[in-house]
C-alpha cells in the first residue's frame, strides 16, 4: 500500500503527525511539497518567505536522503499537483496535517473531493496546535472570546490530557519511505521564478529552529521582564519557524511545561504567548468573518479616514516617514528585515488606526505582505486588538501615546538609533521627539527637522480627540 505525505506548513521530519501515521500504516511512503502557483502569483520575485521555504525544503530533502529517501517538489496549482501525483505514485491515501486558514480549508476540500472520485482518500491530522477549536470550551460548551479564561481552560486541559503533547515519532518507521531515484535534485529557487533576497531570513529549516531555540533557552528566564524592549534580543524569533512548522509546537510545550511547572516566570510567560497563538487560531476558525470584518460587529460602523490625505498618510506610515521616531524605526525594521518586535507591532498598529484614523484592514494587509512570520490568525488578532475592534481588545478610549511608548520601551533610544541612523547623533530625550529638541541639541547632531527627518505628520493630542469622537459616535 502506497501513501503520499503532503508537506505544507510542517517542514520537518521529527514529531510530525501525518508522517507518523503514514509510515505506520503504509508499505511505501512518498513525501512531497508543492510550490503553489495560486499563492506564489501574488508575491514579489524576491519574497523572503519563498526563499525560507526553499532553504527549509533543501534541509528536509537532505535529512530524508540520510534515510535513503527523498522529497518530491512540484510547482503548480497545489490541488492539481497532489491529485496527479497521488495517481502517478498509485498512492491509496494522501496524508497531511490540518491547515485552518479559510483558503486552505477550501483547497483541502477540493483535494479530498477529487481524490475520493479517484478512489483515494485524504487523511488529515491535528499537528499545528496542541488544542483545536473544539477542545478548549467554556463551561457552557461554547468558544471563549476572552484570552485569560481561555488560557486557564487550555492549561487545565493539558493537565488532564498530557498525551496531547506526546511526540509523533517517525524515525523508527523510516524504512517505509520510498527510496530516492538516481539523479534526484530539487528545483533551484530561480526555476520557480524567484531570486534570492539580499537579506534572507536566517537561520532556516529544522536546524535553524533548533539553533534559535537553544539560544533562546539561555535567556528565557529574563523573558517576562525583557520581552517588551525592542532593543534587547530577548524574544525567541521562532515565529517564522512556527509558521512553517520547522519545529513542532508539542516539542516546545513539552519543554516548557517542565520549566513552567517549576514556577519559572519566563517560561510561564512564554507559554502564554504560545497559547495566544492558538487562541487567535481558534477565533479565526470560529468566526471566519474576522478576516475582513470586525470581531465586534458594531465596530464595522467606525468611519475610518479615506481619500487622498489618508492615502498620503498611509504611504508615510508604510515608508516610515511619520516623524515619530519609534514608529518610523519599527517600520524600517519591518521593511528591511521582514520582522517587527511585538511591542512595536502594537505601537505601529495603534498609530495607524488611532493617530491616523486609518482602517486596520489596510495595515493588516501591509503587514501580511511584509512579515516573514505572517499568519492570518495572529496578524488579524493583533490588528483588531490594537484597533479595539477585536475580541479581548484594547479598550477604544485607551490610546497609546507614541512618544510615551518610545520613552518607556526604548528609553535610551538604542532601537531608534539602530534603524534610523540619521537620528543617531541626537542626545537625551530628543531621540523620542526630535521636533521638540533644543536648537543646540539639533546643531550638535547636525540635524534639521523637516529636512533630514520628517516633522510629525499628525499632532497626537488632536488625533486622540478625533479618535475618541470617532469611536464615541458609535454609542449614539
Ligand atoms: P516570542 O515572544 O518569542 O513568542 C513566541 C511565539 O509565541 C511566537 O513565535 C508566536 O508564535 C507566539 N506569539 C507571541 N506573541 C503572540 C501574539 N500576540 N499573538 C499570537 N501569537 C503570539 N505573530 C505571528 O506569528 N504572525 C503574525 O502575522 C503576527 N502579526 C501580528 C500583528 C500585530 C499587529 C500584533 C500586535 C502582533 C502580531 N503577531 C504575529 C504576534 C507577535 O507580535 C509575534 O508572534 C512575535 O513578535 C514574534 O516574535 P518571536 O517569535 O520572537 O516571539
């Protein structure tokens, strides 16, 4: 009996649910990945994520070869390629792990239907999360819409079901893998129509994930206190790896449970972040409308700014030209590296929606195009949190002051100086608000506001009043 394992966002060999089940139930197992033209069509030729996937697949193939096996890589419409490949390989079943995004659900439904018509099956498994949408419920049996009680119920469920994080081993059954044909090689990035990005996401693949994890474990005890300061390298940077599944979420929770059980603050706080990830995945599945609309329907009536002035402000925000150094440094980090620190995602999202009065949907789409770790559920949840339109969101009358945030979370301006070198010469608090700097400070820094760095495109206090009115109007 032949089977095909379809890798999607689970680019690893260890602790892999679909691969485990395929190996245990089949005589011959093929492994495949499809570069989906439906997804690739919308991406720039030097998209970092495609390069990351490509590099991670090289490692996957290399590891499979160590087992005498190989990875089949196709380029085309995923549903067509998988259905054709299953027929070519005479695979009775295609094994995959659940993907919860609305587009992926539709794709998988099509594959399942077409395989069934051909007398084959699609078998899909929970792998990307510890608990799915129906596993963590309120006492009344419904979904949570507030994080803390969800988290408590999640932890309680894990205590009752420790098997939820047991590893799905693969190595013991590796002999069921189909042997590599002579001359097997993966297509080059260029053959897919892409070119390497000048600043790739490093490190990639399973080994990259472990490298980041090892480094993070050295500093995890400081995570709770250090995680909000973007100048400190205090978070794990594992988001892109969790996005593409180069390491298993179960393996992380296994590791953390021990540490958090020992009452370690850092590990408990980090585990909480992993639970946020599942919380937003649950919200997206339970309420697919959030992809394009507010979680709280009343907020669909917010009248966001539109027209040429709003468009110009949006462009300035995208390009990091708002005149607020922390916001602009954060956008520079995103534009230049594809990453943005969590605190700054909150600050920039708040700035776009509350200071510029522009719809969160526009910002969300910009982040989606730029973030290496782009995940529809977390991005949407984060944006709706900042815009106050989401579940368990920031109350609309609590508005971040971008200068106060800057003083609090980048107190000596180290992050700003790194990403905005034109401001590096500014001494003291002037780094947070150059337009307020004394002439002598500006002179010493050789900086002319308005010439070398933009003047603020909006006055925060006035913007705050407009936002309070914009949201306040909904109550009438
Ligand atoms: P760590 O601090 O090391 O956290 C560990 C892991 O927990 C992360 O890798 C991530 O998987 C998860 N996590 C952490 N914080 C959150 C959170 N608030 N919500 C959900 N999961 C979380 N995260 C994404 O993975 N993809 C996105 O597209 C995304 N967009 C965001 C947009 C906005 C406006 C906001 C406010 C947050 C967004 N986040 C997103 C959440 C968070 O900012 C990133 O997960 C985090 O910055 C990634 O860095 P890290 O891996 O070093 O995180």
